[in-house]
């Protein structure tokens, strides 16, 4: 099939995620390698966002591909009630890199499934109903995971599909502090308010959070935040769930983001980079204490593809590749360079309100006015399908062969961890030019 045929069939027969279905005109991708992919016309693109912050090892890692092929020839499927060598090897490899104490594993096929399992486990273990989340969170698309998602995608569906019991806390978002305070004089009020909530809310089974918020802005917490949240949740006998679907696997320079703050949650969920996104695998890891609650009690969860051997062998290969290529250290070093370059751009572009990040995970937040911090667009604009300025910026980048996620009013920069310095510089040069699109729409500061 040629590119036009592929596009026509897909557009006319498929749903596309999280958008109005009319007007969808997808790019046809034919192959990918390393940090690049190609369309049906042969045009090359630099993948500056790992597709959906997923292909951490780059496209087409040979060792992971071989692990998939080898497993497919040996044992392509076994029911979850059986033990397999792939399952045993993956379990041992994962326990080596997970935060110490997280050594009971449930396997799924996505981050959404991992969070769905975590929420069900937390409610079953505690016998409580409510879950505390945060307003700029995204935790998945199934009933429980979307119900604890704070941003607008929850609002788009909760009339039809909602699990009761979601409670939302403020974000650790210093650029737009929900309390109007300034760090460090704020006393980390966003964390202290969680103590107030848990004191007065009652019936809270768990708090779920992204240690570094992903799609909704790459929000890196201040140093005191996560350790204080861990203290507060323990004080109230509330389980802590760390959603590391995006922030794990070297993305922020550690196996998992919680390691930066020495925090061990009761449950950790992850996916994407666990296999370099070359095959779907999600993981819900818990402490032994959480698992022990089910020794004499029924475990109320499961599905056909749990512990699928074809997904587990590539996880072992991926872990070996992160080590062989020294990608955690590379992410830290390249991340320092990335933030330095982005901050230089901020000085040149009046449309850049804030730059933030950790490792090879960064956001560039665009504003109409730096003084007022007025955004070009809001979540309501996105949900209503209105034209977004950020899409003009990403469109300009695509014309120059660089793919970058734009979400509401910020860019998410998350290239493969294997990216070369030359490729990183190329992407940054294209971004530098594309920001002129936003600069042209900046509003003058109000008269004083």
C-alpha cells in the first residue's frame, strides 16, 4: 500500500485517541531507527519527544528486538497461573532496579492497566474508598485511572464513566503556585495542605502522584516536597502510589524519579520505557506488606495477558541495555546541557515564560505575557477543539523535520536517551526558530 492508501484506510476505519475524530489527517510513518523516523514520502524526522515519552532506548534496539523474536519462537504465550522462565528472569531483573522493598510484582500491558491494578489493590488492602490525586495529573483512561486523573480528560468523560471517591490536592507547581506563594518562603504549602486534607477527609486509601508530572508540564517538585508527602501519608496510614510511567527508566537520570529524593512508595507503577516501548508491558510493584494482605484474602484482579512471556523477555534485555549504554548517567549529563540551552533560549524569546526539567525531560511553557503569565491557551480550549498556538509552534518544527509534543501551552522535550549531542543541537536549533511563531503573538505588558 502506498502512503495515501494507508492514510485513507486508517482515517476512515479507526478511532484516534483524545481528540475530535473529524479532520484527522495522520502522518504515515513507515520506519524508525535510533532517534529518527521516516514518513511515506521518505522524509526524515528527529523524534524529540520519544513519540509519547516512551522509546527511551531509541527506535529498533537490536537486543530488545532479538529478545522478542527469540521468546516468540520458544513460548509465545502462557496463562497467568503458570510460571515461566521469562517471568522469573524478568522478576529478578526488575527487583534489582526497583526501589528497595518493592518486590511483589503484577504485570499488565500498559501504564493505565498498572494504575488500575494499583488503585484496586490499595482499596482492597485498606478497605477504604477515596483516593487523593492532584489537579495536573494524568493516570490513564480506564474507569478508576481516569477518575483520579486531575486534568481535563477526566472532565470529558466523568459524566459517563466515574469511580466515586476521587479527591484532588494542589500541585507542586512553583511557576503557577496555587497558593500564590514563593519558594522557599512558602513552607512547601502544597505538601502541608495534603496533611490538612488527610486529617479532615477520612476514608482515604491512597495518594497517587507522578513524582515528576509528565504530559501536564514536566513539573519537578522542590526538594522537600516528596519526602514530606511520604511522611504525611505514613502519618495517616495512607498508601502512597508513585506513577512512574513517564518518569521512570532513566528519563530523569535515575531508574525511577523517586530515587532522587530517597522516597520509597508502597506501590510503584510503570510502563513505556520498561521495554523501550517495543512491546506493551506495564508493571505494578508493591511491598511485601501490601502483598501479604492477600495471603488469606481473595485477590480481586487479573486478565488474560498478565505476565505474558513475550512482554517479559524484552524487559530483561532493556534493563541490560540501559546498563550497557550507561544511559542513566548520560541522561543526567545531557539533561544539564538541555536545560542550559533552553534557559539561553528563554532569554531570547519573550514568549517563553518558564523552562523546567530533570534529566532528558523538560518543558518550555509559553505565555502571552511574561508579567501576567497569561497563557496562550487553556485546557478548555483544548477540550473544545479550538486552534492552539502551541500547535503552530510544533507544526513549524515538523516542517523542519523535528517532532515535538505540544500540550495546551507548553512543549514536552523528551528525546531518546541514546540521542547524540549533534542530534540534540539540531532539535534545539529548530525549536529556537519555531519559537518566533509564538514571539509574534506576545501581548504588551499592561501599563503600570
